C-alpha cells in the first residue's frame, strides 16, 4: 500500500493490484472499486512487478480518501467480471 501525500494536498494516490495464480487483476470492474471510501479517478493496466502478467494500478484523489492522520490500515474492494467480489486491506502511512 502507498505512503500518502498530505491529506490536504491536491495529489493522488496510486494503488496497485497484482495478478497472481488464478486471479486476473484485469477482471476488476473499475467503476466498482472503492479505496478508503473513494472511487478511482483513473486506472491503467501494466506489469507492476515485471512477472510478465498484466496488473492494474488505480489512482485516487488524496483529498477524497476517508483517512485520518495516524491511520494505519486501508481497504480496497470491488467487483470482478466473474460476478465475484474482492476486498483487501493493508497497512498505510498517512502523513
């Protein structure tokens, strides 16, 4: 998970989702994605970890995130084209 810019900034936060095993990150329905209470402003498909398998990077406006200073955990959730859903939480560093 990312280290955030100052919450009052006009920056954005990138959150990567890796494809692995039978999970294909490109099956994520971008309109369904929520991270810390916010939807993405954009996304792109790229091989983040250079394993030859496409991953997805979602971008969120810093100011739209429902996070407070000192918060240590954030979650990303959404739906897949396979009619499944996903939710993943990890540590964050809010500054």
